[in-house]
């Protein structure tokens, strides 16, 4: 569920990565813990790989589509609200 997702930095902040759209993906807690501070190049050490595409900043239309689904910020869990630049819908 969305409440169980965590933010994971593709290039770890402990190794100079920034907290930006193009460096953040969602991960379940156990996977985030397992990845720890490994980089993409080092993921094979723990038999992991990034699923899907590399993260990128969504465009205006993608954010609007998300907003139109009546996203409730509280339902997303702690840490996600800062990434959603539109008003909370019915929380």
C-alpha cells in the first residue's frame, strides 16, 4: 500500500546525492533498508536492480493527472506531501 512506501535516494545522500525528483524513487521499507547506501552500480552486490525507468521530474500534466485522482496527502504517508505541489484534496 502507499502508506508502506518509503523514499529512496538512487544516489545516496550519504554519498553526495541530492533530495530531488531525479534522484528519488519509492521503495518498500525492507528493500530500502537492504539497498542502504549502495549506488546503482553496486546493486548487483545485493542482487537488486532498479525496476522501471530512472526517476525524473514530472511535468505539469502528470501532476495535474495525479491531483485529479483526489490524492489525500495523509493517505500517502509521511514524507510524500512535499513532493506534491497542489492543495490537499479532502484530508
